[in-house]
C-alpha cells in the first residue's frame, strides 16, 4: 500500500506469457460489469459497523468523506469539503461542507449530516465498527455549512483519520443515530450506487449519476463476488466466472504467476504495508498468556522464515516489528530482543519464570491458507513439549471477530491493513488503550507516547517516539509480528486498471479506474 503509482513496483503490471491458461478473444457487451472475486469478507455496508479491509474497500466507492487521499498521497485533499484546517490549535478542526452535493436518494449532503455520521459511530460503538479510530473526539459542532471537531488532545493526524472510510458521510434520514441500518439499500454520495446486494455472496455497483467530488471520471458497472477461501476464488478464476482475482488466489498459484509461468494474465504486484500478527490475550483470566514470560517464549518459538517459505511460497516476507517496512518508524525490535525459532531459549524463559510445561493454549484461526498457517504455528510452538496448542477454526469472518472480541481465544491470528499513511494507524488501534484487538492490553507508557506523537504536524519529529513505543511492545509482547504481505491482483487481459486494487495506505479500492477494453469493429 505505498508510494507512487500505488506502490506498484516497476514493471509489475504485465501481461504474462508462458504455458497454462489460454484466453479466447472476448468482446464485452456494453454495460457488462467487471466482476471481481475476493476472499476478503464484507462485514457491513453501514460505515458504523465495519472496521475491516473488505468493508473499507467499498465504503469510499459508495460514500464520500470530507477529505480523501489521491493514489500514493500522504496528505489528504478536500472531497465533500470545500476546505478544512485546524482552527487555532491542534484540538479544533473545522471544515466547510460543499453546497452542491446530494445523496443518491436526492437528499442534500449537509454539515448536519456530517455531524450525524460521526455522532452515530461514537454512539453505537459497534464492537466491529471504527469507533477506536475516533477515541480522541469529544464533540462535533455545526454552524451553517461549517462543521467543527473538538478533540480531547492535540492530534495532527486528525485530517488523515477523517479521510478514511470511517469518515463516510451518511444520510440522517436513512441511517438511525443509535443503531446500524438494517434495510438492504444504502444511499450515499460516492461515485457508485449499490444496485443489488446478496449478503455474503455478492454486491453490484453502478455509477452514481448525481455524483460530484474528487473522482474526475465516471466508472463502469462492477460486481464483487465473495468467497470463503482462496481455493474458491481460484476455482472461480479457472472457470472464468470472474475478471479479476483479488486477495484470493493461493500462494502456490501466485508464486507461479509471479514467475511468469502462466500466459495472458495481467498481474499487478505491490509491496504493501499490510501486517500479519499473532495476537496474545493478556487478560489475567487467560493465564498463562497473562504472564509476559510465557508471551516471550511464544515470540522465541515462531519461525517466520519457514512460514513465509513453506506456507506462503515467499509471497510474504518476515516482519519483526509492530510497524511494517515502508512506514515511517519501522524497526526490528522483535529480531533484536528474541531469537528466531529457539526452543532452548524459550524453555529457559519458562523455567526461570516457574511456568510448568506444556503450556496449554487455544489458538483461533480462519479457514483456507489461515488454517495451514495455524497448523504450522502449532507445530512450531509445540516443539520440545513446551506448549500444547488446541486449534479453534472459525469459517465466518464476522463470527471470528465477535469471538476474539469476546475473549474466546488465548491467541488468534489477524491481518491489519493501514487506515492512512502514518505509523499512528498501527499504534493507536493495535496497542493503545481501548484498542481494536480486544486482548486486554494497555500501557500508560504507550498511551503517553501516542499523545506526544499526535502533537507533531511535522511527522518526522514523531519517529523516535514511535520507535520507543515499539520497544515497549517487544518487551510486553501483546502480539507477535509474523509477516508482511505483498498485494497481488490477477486480471484478464481485457480488463485494465486492476493495479488500482493493489491498495495503497488508504485501503481503498478505486473501482472507478477499472475499464473493460472492448474490441472495435
């Protein structure tokens, strides 16, 4: 999710030619949608109920925010706002809402609608929603076309936070203040309108004829189909049921594609800042992982290189810090503090702490490649009889989130995509008080450092504080960084723009960039 041209490496968007798939000449009928297949789940179409990559990929297509990020940008620019800026201090932020915007149902987009959208996120506080991102928000005030955000403490990252899909503006007449929307229509003011939605299976989008905003060109109809596993996405790809495969092809297939062994596939590859973590439940009720010595032993047993090579065929790379490579403030703290895959070191750590072995834990995971990964982690932790791991599989993404947030697992595996291009997006939501991991971890030292980092408009001045935070994380081990992924999108040669789904740090699918190249004649 990165730098220029969405962080796509030079020459990454190519037409591969070798032996394998053979595509027939294709002429698309006018208006036929581009069909995307993905293993990323959609939690909820109401922005107050989704804080996951599958949901966020869609929100900026259906809704508008006050600000938005251009591809590869680190500073947002106005979208639904005419202008925005801090008013006197970093605790007051004011925007003037444009006067020419309407929702797809014809209702006007107003400053009152903006206030309603933020108020309901904090009021509903859905456990699967984005309220942790706005923990610093005290109140929202409206005066004519102006909306003013009052913050508890100085926060130079506030413009970036409201530019995320969490800042999506919804219609007060359609979205209740104290509950998620239950009707099957979701009117917004973004570049697309939902034309149909089959929960858990597919969603169809058509261009919004009344859209006015930062997107300069009208897109084409798009249909997104959701699959439980990467194997199902691959089956749909092989059956030519989808035009684009995103976050769904198996590691073995991706390795083959990247090696140029499959013909006539437009492959986009991007170095991302998406991190994968083994989250450890630090609550006292979840002994023994409530003991930092046991968590340290876990960190010393993990073999990241073997996971990357054997499970993911080197389509991921080992990660040794909370903040991934490519993000300001990245470090190597877990590499510095813990040995890699060292049962003897882990045994000494447990013995010195007086912890009897084997340590019994329940490890939560999802299906598909996540299940293969979980089995590999189980084998690594159980070496020398130090741990006894019970694997707990959950196929449904929403249920998985609900279960780990209820504390049903001693440990669980989670992938985290950045909300915006700043290290704060990995720190506040993952290790700040009231974090999105729900693992019981809190640190006064980290909270104090987060508050300091948010005072710096010049983000370079925050780097040392972020590195200090990561040293505390390595000491306390509320999670263990596992790996950092690449982004892959495979598209038929007749479909252009697939590289805009290789998400940058905004986490947005720029569906309006997709084009079906039609034959002429």
